[in-house]
């Protein structure tokens, strides 16, 4: 049965890779294989595993998925409204000059995505950064380069702060790294982002003309934009000081958005904020559902735990690097959980390099991180194949960042 389940996971992966060939939406195939895997687990349980035990495991996975779904729904609704109102474009017009070189723009987008993701979660940072890129209306191949940059920068920005990445928080809470070590980790992370921006910007020679469009003065929209910002800040603060799940704070912010819209647009039929939920790309949510069901299945049959055995086959630092490569195929949260559960003996510098590795390694493939999946759902030019064309650039930047994280760790200890 384990072999069959692994074959199902492999088939799901191939269906994503070959989406452009088979012309079947990846959301449909991953949902099919994800649910099929769990049906087989129920129909043919392992020895000693009761239906109640399997149901409990499924409920745990569904709870994690539901939290992600609801968080995504809230964040995407905010961004959908801001895009429709042109508020993101307006912000761009105020910050950027009328004309800007594409190379300079690449570095600005990289810096923005890096900084924003260190303050907010990766999904929100990707949604806002991709919205910024799409508003510039560049040709597809250039938009693809910027989207690749956003994915890597978002994952890199979140890795150095406990508020920016779940795996960083997990390793910190396990007392494997200190908060001051994580702050220094931002240095090699930022350097690797700028290195990738340099490689991606080299072929760019043109300029982007930013033409402001007329927007009606919408005070309610501006209030909602401020509400969105305060929701992000509140999510970080409340999670740190009270352990409140981000999904709860974001849903609270969304409810405030709806109430503001109801009062502000009471006599105006042009806006019904509930309508913005209907324009969310549910393909993205279904794709997440299928992927996380498959990852949950791999976790339950012990595949993720067996990956930890790699530390018995090679030096710890090399194994940490390989774990980063694996995180481009397997969700980094259960992978990190398996690492912490195994309680592998590592020095502080090695734990720091692992923090970077599992946090940024998912950038190597578009399906390896939430940022990549969001980008793939938002940008038509981003597919598994088109993203993979830049794998060498991404691997170089990742390798330099990994080496930098290990060096910083050694200097600190």
C-alpha cells in the first residue's frame, strides 16, 4: 500500500509538471490524487490502525488546510478590492518616477518583496508584490522574470524573522537558534536576493513607462487600505504576544472591511464588498487542498520521517543543504517538524543554515512554496516549466545564501 500511495504522489507531481502537455488544470489533478490517497488509507488501513485513528489524522490535516484556506480567502479578498480600486497602482505612481529602467525596477521589486515578507506572512507578501508587477503591464517573458524574483525574495525575506516564516518560528521555539542569530541571518538572505536580481536583470534593457490612470477619490477605499495594513501589523503583534493564530486576526480584519463597506457605500450601489469573495481564484485554493492532502498522506505513512535518515549518510552541513533541495518538493513545515522530532545533534551555526535551507529551498521549484503556488495562480506566464528555466539562477542564489548563513553562524559562535 505504501508503494501505491507513493506512486499516487508521483503521479500528482507529474500532472503538475505536465499541465501544459495534458491540458488538465493542476487543481483538478491534485485534488483527485489527494482525495484518492486518503480514500485508500481508509479502505485498506495498516495493521493496528483503526478507522477512528485514521479519522483523527485526517481531521488534523483538514484543520490545517481549513486554517490556510480561510487565511487565503481573507487576504485575497483584501487584495482583490485594492486592485479593483487601483490603490496599489496609485501607490506605485507616487513612489516610482514616470519612467524607470527595467533593471532598476527589478532591484526595487526585489527589495520591496524582501522587506514586506519579513513583516507579513509569505502569502500576503506574494499577493501584494505580484499585484504590483502585474499593474506595470509588461510583456509575458519579462513579467515571468519579475515573478521568479518575487517568489525567491518573499521566501528569503521571511526566513530571518519569527514573524515571517513558520519554519523559522518552529526552530526558534525549539530553542535551536537565538533571536539575534536570526537577525544576522537577514544579511546573507538579502545578499542572495540581490545576486538573483543581478542575474535576472542582465538581459533587461528597456524602460517601463508608468502612466497614471484617473481614479475617483474613494475615501472608503483608502480607509480599507489602512485597515488591511493594520490587519497585517495586528496579526504579527497578536501572534507574538498572545499566540493568536493569524487566520483569526485576518478574519476579524475582513469583517471590519465588510462593515466599513456597508456603512461607507450604504447609498452607493457601485460596491458590494461581499462580491470580491466571488472573484477569488478558487483554482488556487483547490490546488492547495490537493497538495496538502498529499503531503499529509506522506507524513502519516512515515515518508517524511524517513527523510531524516539522510543525516546518517552524509555530513550534517551537506545534509542541511540537501534538505533545502527536498523542501522544493515536500512542504517545509512537516519536514521541519520531522527534523525537530528526531532531535538531531547540530551546532548553532548548523541549525542556522538549516533555518535558511528549509525556508528558502522551496523557491527552487514553483510548487515548493506557498509563494510559488500563489504566483503560478496569478501570473499566466508562470507554469512549472517556465519557472524551471530559471532553476540554475535560483540554485546559485540559494547556494550562496546557504554558504552565507553557515558563515554567519560560525562567526557568531
